[in-house]
């Protein structure tokens, strides 16, 4: 594996993660009723969500 292919793989993973987090932020900015209507799953219950600690105080 060359250095350029490693850099390309890392860049691809980084771009995918940024897109995922951007989508997550956009969906979290919607009102809860609208998220429920469109069927957005509750991401705060997933163990690998980095937002769990940030939003856990707002669940109540």
C-alpha cells in the first residue's frame, strides 16, 4: 500500500464522517414532531453516537 493510497483512504473516511455528522446536525435541528413524522430514528440511544453526552441532559 502506497502512501498516496493511504492518504486517499483517510481522506475518503474523513469526508464520509463529516457528511454523516452534518446530516445528523441538520436532522437534530428539526423539531421533534417533524423528526418523528419523517421517521428519523432516535440517534441519542445509539451507543456510538458522539452526541449522546452533549444532548443527554435535554432528553428529559
